[in-house]
């Protein structure tokens, strides 16, 4: 039993912390007073990295036809799979593209109905 007790994992000296301390220290990375500047710099780097928008450079799509929307969706899908674009932006673009396609279909249907109504109106007048 004494051997097991000697091999027991040490815990960080910070009250309530259950992390294992770093080598040659009584504290874990988060609580080591000697690493305050290092932790601050790491948080700043992480914040800059996560906040940096990942967008498609020079991506300007007309989106006036379903074919143009499909091209945009293809480009965004490939960019997200490569990691060139933020996934949240890709999801938003996909959702908005589905709305655009619905609007284009509705617009197309409305125009076709207007043509049919015009034809029927002209036939009724004759």
C-alpha cells in the first residue's frame, strides 16, 4: 500500500483545482503564478485567432438565377471543407441561399401565372 501512495498523482495547490501540477511546480498551468504573462499572451492569441473572420476573398455573387446560387453553394461548400471559411458563415450562406432559391422559384411561378392570365384574358376578349 505504501508504494501505491507514493505513486499517487499530485494535485494543484490551488484550492478546489483537481488538475495535475506541472513538472517542477506545485501548480497546474492555469494557476501557476510564474506563468501569468504566458497565459495572458496565449489568451490574446486565441482570441485573435477565433475572432478572425474566415471569408472568401473577392467573393461577389449576383445570385439572380438558381444556377448562380448553385455556383455560390458549390464554392462555399468546397471552401468550408478545405477550412478556408468559418463554418458558421458557411451555414449562414447555405440558409440564405435556400431562401433565395425559394424566392426565385416563387418569382418564376408568379411570372408564369401572369403570362397564363394574360393569354386567357386575350382569348376571352376575342
